[in-house]
């Protein structure tokens, strides 16, 4: 399986939706809470080329965007490929 990282905030509905999708697929991920550790926000901005909204999701160190992009990848079937499912 791929390495999945997600920058989140506890008050973000989109963050919860993205995590629900990942959880439903049995994907393990590392979560970084930018609300309680503000230094992570700067790290997220650098990694995501300035995207400032949460969630920001990375699969194998490649930024895929946020919740909408994650769901689009799932709908197209590409998410399984990125996650290495079935390999």
C-alpha cells in the first residue's frame, strides 16, 4: 500500500469526509492536525505549492489535492491505482 498523509483540522467537514472515504477503503494514513500544531500549516503550504485549505492529501509524497479531488479519484477508479490496491 502507498504512504498516505493528510493535513486536517478537527472543525473541517471536508477533512472528516476524506478520512471516512479512506477509512472505508481500509487505508492507513498519517494525519497532521494544523489547528493544534500551527507549524504544520507552513509545512503543508510548502508541500502543496501554496494550497491553504484543508484537507491536503498526499499519496507517496505527491499532492493530490483535497476532499473533492480524492472523491473524483475514487469515482474514476484511479484511487485504487494510486494506493497500490491489489498489488
